[in-house]
């Protein structure tokens, strides 16, 4: 989360080239994979998170938050909520 609009836009456009930390990039790579290809998550993805300093509690929190947003967006999409 940031109040820096230009950073937020850079992250939305391509987080890999945005001016964020290595830890944030690894986290967002995991979240992207969890969102787009969840069945392809492997132990290597978890190891990558650990290598940049995330412990099990943080990994669980990352997973739960991303999963919740994925879930609630699908509920909204399925009900046509928020569409013009």
C-alpha cells in the first residue's frame, strides 16, 4: 500500500520494473502465480519467499490475503457487481 500515486501506477503497469524492493517483487510474483496459475504453485515458490526473508507466518498471511481478494473478486464478477 502506498500513497505515492506514481509508484502505484508503476506497480499496476509492471511490478517487475517498478521501484520496489526485491522482497516485494518476490511476494508479487508469488501472488501473481497464486492468482493466475494456482495449481502450479510448488515448494520452490515457498522457498523463494523464505530466501528473501518471509517466515511461515508471513507466507501464510500473503497467501490468505491474496486468496481472499481472488475469492471476493470472483464472487463480485459472478454476481455482476461493480460492472457498468
